[in-house]
């Protein structure tokens, strides 16, 4: 049974926003008390958060589909729908989040570090929030936005200070078992270690973690053996310890050639050139192993390596090795700059930025792209003529109609809003007036109006202007 998983593909889906409510307050002797539809609740987010209690991605290997809850719809009497519950997914320290194309989205290091993998949809506004001086009784509400969904890849890079690297059966697991309290599987055949093992070592005042990386062979950086699966666990280590087998039974191998092969694989993998190296000549408790160590030691020292003759059986040289590695770890930690307080970077939009684009696609076809128009389309109930008219008003105020005219669009031309695979297409009617005939202009209910004096008409015109500015700024009570 699989007990350690360091790479999974996860499908995450945030909650959808609840729909707004279109309701009119009614009570005895007051049949038209005004709109009182509440707003829909926000959909829940899917959040990845580092937890020290999690050391593997096994849980997501068995359950790769995760979804947050939806927001509840609004109700009459100004009752706002309940927000969806955020889904918190604990991940191990050192988890990297990527998209399907391999682009890094987040690198989660440190207890409590969080990343929103899928953001919940906004709740739709109820007709009470859409009411204004010129739209006193909206007969529609906005739909809730769908939450984000998609596939992400989680990769675990073990967070350790030191990595033991070397050929299979070089004695890495034996060393970490005597240097720390770790109890890895130890046997006399290659690839005994199938998952990285972590051990905590104390040398004087320095406490550091050591990772026993599964054995590497020629071609590991291209996927041979287990190298490609576990070389990424070396990336976060500050010090590399080459464990060389001085008592190998294979006639075509020797410690120096083993070192050259492993260095070539590390160089092919990339990004590890600046890590300090230490060489541990292992199994020197065997007479032939000690003789070979005496022969190759001067050559390795001439290359600039610090060389230690060690034995996991007799524990020879282990204290010297652990203190030398601790010194390198302390130096690496001191070189890391002190973490500064989080800075908030504000990038204001340009004054002349329209927030949308219109592109002509062939004859009599235009496509509109942009965050606002695409969001407005998702929030529109196309079964309600008044809601469609409200969408047309918003697009007109944004400048979409003006841009279509500039590009030569004519009445009846096709206009698509959104990407090719998920667009809303309609026939363009310039300055269209939509909505139920009994309401006159969109959202106006003359049953609730009396003849207006001149001063009131001026105040209403000012309110219309303010209302237009509010729509343009995308007022939303759920936005902080």
C-alpha cells in the first residue's frame, strides 16, 4: 500500500455565489412597499495551508476532487444569503503548487502559509440593492457568479538542511539511522529506500534536519531509476553530503567514478551548483574499504572536498562529520537575509484604461473581452427582459457600444462576449430599449410615481448621474 506520495493532480472547485432575490414588500394596505430582495451569499474558497501535522500528499492521492460549498440565495425582507464555507486543505511544508502547464503558482514554505487555489464566486445583488432614483422597482436581480474551478498539481519538496546523495546501497540509510532517531528500512539490495527519510541531528548548539534521498544512478536526471521522482527533494537542502561506498562488490565501480556520475546528474538537474559539498567515505570498518579510502582520499582533497572516513557499524568519524555539516548549515542560515515585513504593492490602473477590448472577427462579427463585461454577462438572467436591458445599459455606460460603432458595427451584427469556448452571442441593436411595456423605461414603475415638479426632476437627474457612476465603479457590498 502506498504510504508516501509527493506529487498529485488535484481538481479544485470553489463554491458558486448565491443568486440575488427579486422581491417586492407587500403587506395589508401597502401592496407595493418597494423592493426588498436580499443579496446572495459568497461562494466558499478552496485554500491550501501549510500544516506541520501533514507530511505527505497521500490524502489527495486517494481523493483528488475537492469542492467548497455554494453561497445561499438571498431572500425577501432584505435577508442576505449565507456565505459558503471555505474549504481548508492542509499540505506539507515545502509544497509547490503548479498549473497543468507546469507554471509555478505558489511555493508554500512555513507553518500557516496559505494560498487560495480557487476563489468563490460573488453573490448576486438583490433588487433592493439595484434600486435607485430612476430604477425604483427593479423586477430582476443579479445571478451569483460561478466559482473558480480547474486542475492544479501539488509537488512536495522536502524541507531539510542536509541531503545524503549517492548510489543505491551506499549506506545512506544506515548513516541517518545512527546519526538521528530515524528508522528507515535497511537491506542489502539496491533501491531499498523508496521514499525520502528525514532525521533530526544535534551537533553542539546546532540542530538540523538530514534527508536520505533514494539512490541515484546514471540518467537519474532524465527519469531513470528513482532519480527524477526524488531529485527535487534535494533542491531545498543547504548542504550536500556525498556518501561513497568504499566496499562495493561491483567490479566496474569505484568511489571516484561514483562521485563523478552523481555530480553529473546534479548538474544536469540544475540549480545545485552553489551548495557546499562534503564527502563521506563509508564502510571503512571493512579492511578493503579502509585501504581504498586511503588511496582515493588525496585525490578527493585535491579537488577541494572535505573528506571524512566513516562507518555506520563502528560509528567511526560520525561525530566529526556531524559537526562539520553543522558548521556549514550554520553558515548557510546566517547568509539568509532577515525576512522583511510583507509589503503591499499597489498598481493603479491607467486613467485612460477602458477595461475591455473589442475585436472584429470576420464579417459582421465582433468579440468583447474584459473582466467587467464577462462578469456582467455571467450575472445576467437572460430569461428576464428587464435584466437583459440592465446589462445593455451597463455595457453602454462602459463604452462598448461606442467602440462597436467606431469599428463599423451595424445593427444585426453578431457580438460575442467572452472567450471562444464559453461566450454569449447576440445580435446587436444600438441604443436598444428593453423591458416590459408596463414599466416604460428599464426599471421604472409609473405606478409608484406622481407628477414631479421641476426641482424634483433636477434632483432625479442628479441621482441618475450618481447611479451611473456607481454602476461604472462596480459597487458591490461583498467587496472589501
